[in-house]
C-alpha cells in the first residue's frame, strides 16, 4: 500500500470516529478530518493533526552553511552547547560588587554576559565590572540605552587594553560581542536608545577597525515587538524589516553588504510554546539568509541569535509556574539553535520592591534551568536535533513564509521607517495583542495559576501591579498575557484587605457525583477573578433561605445536571429570588434550563469572556458586600 493510500485509510478511520462522536453520518461532517482536527495557532497558521513523508522537504544544508536553517555556527562546542547568557546591572550594585557577582556566575556555569549600563553601572565602570572576564571567550552584550554610543566606545577601549590571550582563537557566532544598539526596534517599544544615525556611524567605525570580527554594533530586538503583544509571525516580519533598514543605512554609509550584515545581531523572544520557539529561530535564520542571498552575499547571512524568555508570558500570581514556562522556552531555544539564551528570573514580572525571593536564589534557578538542559539532558550536544522532523520543518517553512509576507508588505509601503511613522506597525501589533487577549479572556489560552487553578490564599500584591511596566527588563509597551486576570485579583485582594473577600454562593443540586464537575469549574472560574466560592454542599429549595441569611450573598450559582435542573431548578431559583439574592446564574449552557420556566439571570460556561464576566461580578459584589466578616 502506498503512503497516499495509507493516509487515505487514516482519513476514513478518523472520519468514522468523528462522525460517531458527533452522532452524525460521515457524509454530514462539516469538513474533512484533517480540517476538523487541525489547530489554529497565532499568526494565522495551522497545525495539522498528522505529518507524514508526504510533507518531507529538501535537505536544508548543514549547520553553519547557507541557508543557515540548522544553525549559524558550524563549529559550536558540542560539550558547551549554546551560551548560558546571564543579565547583570539592573540594580544599583556598584561596579566592584557587580564584578564579584559576574565572576561567581562564570564559575558556576554562566558562559555569556548581558550587561545593563546606566542603572548602578556607569560607562566608565566597565573595566572594573569586567575585570578578570575573558572577553575573547565569553560573548558580551551591552544594554546601555541612551548611553549606548559612550558604552560602545568604552567597550572598544577595554578590548584594546585587554592582554593578548595565550592562544588566538578566531571569533565565532558563539563568542561575538554586541554593543547592543537598538534604535529602530526601541523606537517602537519606547525604550531609551540612541540616535539611529549615530548608531550607524559607530557601526561603520567598528566594521573598519581592529575588532570588526569580534564586535557587532546593532541589535535588532524582537522583544520590543513581542513584549507589546506581537505574535511570532508579526515579530519575525518586523525583525527582518528592521534588520533590512539597518543594512540599507550601513551600505549607504559606505559598508559593503557583507560588512553591513556582520554588524547585526538579533534578539528573539521565546515562550512556553516549545515547537513554536524551535521553528521561530529556524525561520528567522532562513529569512535572513534570503536577505543575504538577495544582496549577493549568501555566505554572510548567518543570523547570530540571542533568545530571551519573553517577559510577557510571566505571571505575577503563582510565579513559581514561571520556572516551568522558562524551562520549556529554554528547551525550545536550545533545540532551535539559538547562539545565546537568557532565562529571566521567575519573579521578573513582579515589581522589584514586592519580590520575596532572594536575588541570588532566583539567579541560580534561572541559570540552572539551562545547565540542567545542557549538562544533564545533553540537549546541546546535537546541532538542530529537530531537523528532519516533518512537523518542525513544515512549521519552520510556514512561519517563514507568513512572516516574509509581513516583511514584504512593509517594504511595499516604504520600509520599516515609513511603517513606524504612519502607525501601521503599531496597528499590526495591536491586532495581534487583541487576538491574544481574546484567547486568554475566553481561556482558550489558559494561564496556569492565574486563569486556571488560581490560589486565593497567596499573598496580595499592591493594586496596580498587574499592569506595572516599571520592571528592570521591561519596555514601556509591555503587555503581559495574564495582566487582565491579575488586575481583577488585585482588585479583589484590595477588597479583602478592607474587610472581606468578594464571594458568591454555590447552590449544588443533587448528590456530589452529579454536581462536583460543575461546582469545581465554577469555583475555579470565580477564583480567577479573586472571588471566593462558598460551597455548602447539596442544597434543596427549603435550605436556600437559611444559607442566604448566613452568607448574605449578592450572587448565587446553581450547579447541577440538565435533568436535575428540570426537576429541582425552578423551585430553587424561586427560593433564591425570594431570599433576596440579586443575581442567580446557571452553571452550564442556557439551553439546559427547562424552557417553560423562569430562567436564571445568565450562565457561566466554557468559552465565555471570563474577564468581562468576572469584571461585571466584581462590580456587583464588591459594590454591595459588607465591610466586615468573611464568608470563605
């Protein structure tokens, strides 16, 4: 039997199962099994249920060779793997103390540095902060904001004065340093940066100097887009558009295309979408190689990538889950061939003055997340281990094709600068953010510890923390995934601190075996908005008045089966209304309520806009709740 025939047999079997589950005939299915079982993902892409040899693509070449899909560095150390790049300088630690932290980190597994200049560290302090650091072996990336030009020149002086190594080693993608100037992407996010013309001038100077092979000037930072809500397709398209704009400016200033390409590095966000992270890095290299090919220098098209865990995916509530998110993101980055990977501390989304864990602990956890992947799981020992996977190769191509369409649309409209000026880039990112927020609000995209399995007993944060962007690594446009649910939690916690946590009364109908699924669902949903669920157990109409007198609820939720609603629902609803409950809701679809009787005031079910519903309930409950006592 041929592969096509086998696939057709699978389709027929899948269709039979789908038809049986839907209680229809196969001919009545609304679409093919492949369409019905496919999953839409951000960016307008689709993941099919099955990939076979029919999806096989041509061999994309070896790592370090055009088109660089499989990696930018053909000589990457298989024992070291990618560079574990740790960020320093985000607080007011003095240069000498910072140097001790850096050296200690290097002794404990850090193999790359990302250094912020301008908080506690001045541009004149680089020599002190980096004393004893072998800059020919460790890649250094600066983040100096508006002081980037001065910091870049200080780095060049530091390299000039560094003692000659015992043995000269040619710089590679794994050891290249970056001044980290991001004028084009920072102009979108609002981060402080330098003038683009001054950045171009410094890049031309460095490209013609003694450190041309060791130092790159410009950083095209996708985190400026991802933090604001850009999906992977949009982020990649904007990264390439900004990169091409830089190359144009550099060539216009006198550099050759090859020199211009070698003055850029790329920052890429990675999230807990494991396969998405793998494909994103591979797709970026494929796209940038195409840019180099069009410029006539394909061998100069190796994109040096620095993957960073996306701060937007981090939650403030139940922040320990961020360790899991970071582990998946770091795995995806490493398998995807990132040259450097930075894992943010698990409490990075919490305002600095509200963090309870010691910085030394959070740093160690972030660092060890990567070291466990490298040294115990040996993830870095194989370059592009996902290469050849029908799914990963297809996802890489799909992502690259969709992102290339974004890039070409920007080019047709006049390029990155014009698109930034006319607001079209902002509109693209806003559309992406709107779709992401909708998926989170309906819990289509669950956020563990926030919209799913929230813990009402965890310590409260200061009101307003959920939308706070005053974080050391955050841009002003940061829009975290969990922020709307966490804003509700902040509001409910403030009410609890003032006297009582907002609560709703559950009215379970029938035995526990019948209502437990729905009472659990409702309690979880309410808790996502900071509302406690009071569950008295199986309840009859005669007991409702007593429960209302005891708990004084504004809102009650009937929880039971369709059959139980038909038998007991109307009487219980009437009792709840007679007892003075302002709003009575139904757990489950409205259609389960007996049509001939007066209906509840609404329903709570899967797929609803949970943020809107919980906001409405908090408006109702918090505005009328007693100021003392506690119900739950």
